[in-house]
C-alpha cells in the first residue's frame, strides 16, 4: 500500500505505525514515525522519528515539519547564492584581467570565505529561524500546505535567485572598479575591498530574510562581518604575503567605506523592491499569517482585542 501511494501520488509521504508488522511500510515511506507502545519497539527502531503517543504527531507535522521545510528550502537557495556570488565576482575579474593567473583575492580569503566568514550565520539561521509561532501553525493547519505546494523551494525560485546572484556579482565587481578607476590602487587592495564587500553583502542579504531575531542571531550575523575584518587585519599584517598592509591603507580612506555602502545598497535594491511589491500585491498565506501575528502582538501590548477579520484571511 505504501509503495502504491508513493508511485501514484509522486509525493513525499509520512506514515506512523506502532507494531512489528509495520516495519516494512515505515522503511518504504519517505518519513517513518514509530510509536513506542505495548506492541514493542520494532517500529521505533526502524523509524526516522519516534514518539510515545499519537497525540504528538500533530505537532511533529504541523509545527516542526513546517519549520524544517521552510529552513531547508531557504538555506538551499541561500547556499547556492552565497557561493555563486563569490565565484561570479572572481569570474568577472578573470575576464577583465584577460585570464591572468594573478588572483586579486588571496588563497586564505578564498578558503575562509566559506569556512569562517559566512558559515556561522547560515548555521544559526538554519537552526533557530521560525517564520510563524507554534500557536499559529496549530491553529491554522492549512499553512502546512506551503510545503506540499513547494513554495519555499522550486525551479522558479532557483532561477530567480540565480538572476539576482548575477546582478549582485556584477555590482560587487564593477562598482569598486569604477570608483577606483583613476587611482593608483594595486590589485591586492582591490581584492581586499572585494572580499569585504561580498561578506557584508551576503550577511545583509541573509538579514533581510531572517524572520526571528534573537541575541545569537545578531551575534552570528554582525559578528561574522567583524570577524572578517579581524582576519583580514591579521592576514595583511604578515610581511610574506603580497597583500601586506593593504587593509591599513584602505581603512583610512572615506571612499573605501562609502564604496562598501554603495555596493551593498545597489546590489540589494532590486531584491528589496521585488519583496515589497510581492508582499503587498501577492501575499502568501504565510505572509498573511505573519502579519496577523504582528498585529495581534501589537494589540495585546496596548490592551486591545485582535482583529478577527485579519485572522480569518488565513
């Protein structure tokens, strides 16, 4: 029966069973849930998730299942973006430099970009971010349908993300290049500026999409930018490296800081306008529910009753 459901519906299925005779169906399902009861632990041993009572299944699917889908779907797109924008920025440099073997970005910065500079915010958001509270998800079970409709990850979103990545990489490369076109700045200083700009950009990009801000989220997001500066100061203080002392010369210039600010704003401006227009004219059920949550919290703080018409839109 489980195999027929998988093949006929072409969907991801979850089955919950408690007995030893249900082990084969649990293993066939995409997500198997075992109930630990009087019939033994065979189903629990073969399952992906185990619980003591059937009543916990509602929260597992509607709350944790929804959160997990939203996090994984967004992080897959974000990791594509985070790595592609850095690689494309280097690709534009290779074209501009006529395929020269001299790299503007140091090897250490290339390695640290994915390992240190941008990894911690991704992990924190992937663990802690929540688009809706558990009360709202339990109150409106239809919100679980966002996963079935593939609203957080689909081919359409992937290509939109890649187009946005292409635009941001072009801004990252050409804005600093145009700003310092008449100066005597060397290639290592430009590489240092590109490195800082891309780290600031991807972290601000992530900050635009974070739905639940807590202390550790702030520390991870803005602390990554600080750690990047500290690492670059250490690397640029080693005399044997070709980029020796570049950060100290750049940081004293007002143009350096304005270039980073201008690059970040220009790169994220199309994304910002698209998000605003889409949320105003074509809001999803999740966005409506989030708005209702915010209005409900605001009315609770001032002692007013929530607007039931808004909640009824979900």
